[in-house]
């Protein structure tokens, strides 16, 4: 193929990709500043992080959440590379243009991804028109398209995959990547790896699996070394930036998701986004996990890969071409097997391997979505499907067979785009008009050092997940973007356990000492954003609201000024401590009602909340069972403590039952508890005990590791339990704890 003709094909691929995007996106394609891919959840935070850093960020730190410690820009969902790039032009940018240019770059880079996919087709000598059509089908059916509506559009960069795919194919088939190819690979993998580390790690792992395959093939060790060295350089550069910006943080070492979001055969053959699933949906009943596990290759590529190799076994091409394709097929097959082994978490199911490898080497299971590592398999499989379709063209009736196959493939792609990828575009709610509503006439940023959102809004690190009311979350983002004020709250995927608990603790019960005051850098007030639409406020959240001064009110929120010296209710804490000191040798109920405590003092444990003992468990079990008078009824508070560890994902839940003539049950989830003492979490809730109940049982469920449990209490709501012996009031340790 001559060069001029190739460039015409490249231009055609690019323009057609843009045209197809325009058809499915509609006005969102032509006016990218006016729409957003998703509104709420992960997507909203990505937009917020990116816009904030564009206008207020300095250096390589994300400075809009987790105040005052912040976090690395590269450890969050904020399109770090693009945010830094946009910040260089902040004087000419608006919030709309940040979103608009982000989207435009998505679309332009998507077209560029198509070009490199087509160039890969050229490397394996695919028929021109077949390569042209199948490039578009592969591009638009790829699993990354789903990221747009899933809110993870920071992963929607197929260019990284298609360029890496082109590069390794050229290395294996032609053995001659140019200097420009090498520089291009390094730039793409580093830039997009810093933008979202998942993308580059997946592609580097792809390269490493190819290197492992090549190293055992005679005369191919140089190619293996080339891939190994290139991948190592990429990871070394990314690690340098991560290490440079890392804060001293107790992040969860082994995170949730590696096993839960793993790939399986159903995910490949009948994923819910596939045509085959849509044809069989009325006849099968299969339970799936979330979209992270779906990797639809397509019914035509699947059938082609199954049938064509057998049918065409005796039909060979030129010897040299056949040898190159056989080498490519062999290394791709080995690479696919290795990637499938990891992304399916098969080895994780073996107890010995799980405990001694995955749970000892956190890097082995650090990724919350292992199924994503199968993405290169999609491109390898579809390329060889097209290769076999190209061979079918040589048969007498090959042309109509291929045309029918492409028609079915195109129909499946259309269904995927219309029903899964481009289901809805939302109006942009991060406009200058909405942000400027909170002008200095309402909020003077010079008066405040930071913001805090009520109800509490902190997540998502596998040890706590406390989602705020949408009105306070959304308005907090607008206020932050209008003023440049950071949030004490942190909606960060890898926020440290202590940082997260400290932010949650700020709104804990007034009897708990709030350690955040010890690290706030000044005495300027905190700006509270309080939702008027939320009803289930805790006593600690209401305390902050009542101690603050109203400065602005609208239909859904209040903006309030909270002085730092009001964060802790020292007068209340001191008065209760005085009561406890006066009754240091007794435990009693102020209303003389029934209550029950269990301190586990007969179980020796050097780690405890109240000395001398605590219960240690490593499996689901009933830990308490006690009789109650049959006259006891009505709402009672249950509270119990567990110790947090950052070693392994997971939190326990406590199933409380009142047993008698009827049974009542409540399950208390530690992951959403709002009262904590940093290392220890107080898990509490209300059990409405039916009349005639005779027994209370406490069972710990959701146990995936060793937990330390301490200090159980059952008390009637509104009763006061004074425990001067252990210095507890209603099962709260009061005030600042000793070091």
C-alpha cells in the first residue's frame, strides 16, 4: 500500500470515528462544554478535582479535599495530567472550557486510537476495506466505552491500548520499531499513567506477559528484553512521581475488589452488554456482578475464533508471513492466558495462595477491578478474528459470508453504543453561572480556612463509606470552586484510614474529643455546608450545626460559620468527666432501667479499648447471648466497639436479635459508623425489642480477617448509664483519651 493511500485511510478512520461519535452523542459532541458524561458519584468528583486544580492547584498535590493534609494528585480520580496541563492556561479557562476541552480531547484521541488500530491491521496484511470496517467495529465495541456512563471516564483512552498494541505487534512481526515509536510509547504510557495509573499498569503488564512469552522462544530474547526494559522505564518514572507526592498515610494495604470484580467466562461469552445475552435473556437466569467484570468480545469474533482456525487449518499463506503470524499468535495466546489468569482471580480462590501471596504481597491484589486487566485480550482476540475473516475472503463464497458477519457485528456494536455506552448525557451543572452564585457577597473566602459538609461525606477506602446528601455534596463542590476553599471531607478512593476517620470524627458525638483541631493550621473558622433536605442527622452533626452561625440560607442548604474552638464541646465533656469521677466505683442507670454491658475483661488481650481484656475473633460467630426480663420492650440502643486495621479490606457487621414470642433483628454496619476514636469505632443502632422477648443475641458477620471487639452495651433510649469504673458515659469514652 502506498503512503499517500495509507494516509487517506487514516484520515477516513479518524473522520468516521468522529462522525459516529457525533451521531450517538448528538449535541453533546458539538457543544461539549454544555454536557457531562455522568452527574454524581465518581464522575462528579473527577470533574470537581480537575476543575479545582485547574484554577487553584499548585504543583502536584490535590488540594481540594482531605484538608489540611491533602493527597497526591496522582492517587486520586482527577485526570491529573490534564488538570496540570489545563492549569498552565487558567487565565484563559472557564469551568465550562475545562469540561469542554476535556471532552474534545476524549473525542480527538479516540479518533487517533482508531488510526493506530488500523495501522496494526496493516502490519498483519489485512484486506484494506475489511481492515477499515473492522477497525471501527473493534474501536466502538471495546469495553472502555462503558466507562463513559459508569463515571470512570478517566479510563476512556483507548489510544493507550491501541498504540501499545500497534507497538508490540510491530516489534514482533517486523522487529523494527523506530525511535519515534519508542518515544511515542514512553510519552503515552507515562502521561496517561499519571493521569490514571490503571491504564499504564494494564498495558505494562500486557508488555511483560509478551516478554515472558518471547523469552522462551528461540531467537526472540532481544524482543523480550526490549519490552521488559521499556516497561520497567515507564513504571520507574510513574513510581518516581507517586513517591515524590506521597503523604505519610496509613492507606488500606490490601484493598477490596480484586476478587469481587474479577473476570469469568460468563463475562466474555454472555456479558450483559453482548448480543448473545440479549438474545438469550428470556431463557437464562445468570447473576452478574457489576460492569467491571464485563468484557464482550462480540458474537462474530467469538464464532470466528472458534470455527475459522479449524476450517482454515490446511490453507496457508506465504511461508514468511505464516511464520510471523504464528509467532504473533503464540505470544498473544500466552499473554492472554496469563492476563486471564490474573484478571479472573482463579489463584485467589486457593486458600494457601490467597493467604501467603495475595495477602502478604499487597501489590498482587492492590487493584480494585482485576477484570480490567483483560482489556488487552479484547484487542488481541478481535485482531485475530479479523485475520481469519480476511482468510475467509479467499474462498469462493467468502465475500458474502464476511459481509453478513460484519453486518451482525455492526448490529451488536450499535446495541452496545445505544443501550450501554451512550445512554444519556447530562446537562453540565458545573457552569460559571452556578459557581458564581456563591460570590463574595455570600461567602468571603478570606474569612475561612476550609469547608466541612453535613451530613458527613467521607469515602471510599474500604473501611468506611459515608455518603452525603446530594444537595450538600453538590453545593459543597460549587462553593469550593467559587471560593477555592478546600474540604476537610475526603471523597478519595485511597484516603488513609486515619485521615478518613479524623474527618468523620469531626462530626462524632459531642462526648468524643475531635482530634482534627490538633492539626488545623490556624484559628480561622470553618465554613459548614448543611443540607436542609437530609433528615437523619446524628447528635454530633446537629451539635456542629447548632454551634455555628448562619451566614446564608437557600431552599436546600445553609452556609454556616463554625469557630474552631467550638468543634469540641469541652464544657459538656468536663461536666460528664466530673460525674464519672464522683462515681468512680460504680455502674448504674440514672432511670433505674435494665441495661447490659460486656467488657470482655475475662479474655486477656494486650490490645483493648477499655482494660484489661477484649475479644479476638477471626470467623463469623455469636459472641454474646443473655437473658432479659420479659417486661423489657421498646427502643434500646445497642453499641459495641471494634478496632480498625489498615492491613486488609473489610469491616464487620453486628447482627442483634431479640428472641421471644416474636423475633426482632437489626444489623449494624461498621463501615457506615460515624462515632470513632481513630483506632476504635463505636458501632451503634436502635433495636426495638418486642414485648415478651426473653433473650438478646449478638452475632458478628462479614468477618474476613481477625477483629478485636470490646465494650458492648444495651440501654434503653434516653436512659443514662454512668460507668465510673471504666470511665464511660452511655458507652462513650469522654473527652481526650490518654496517649
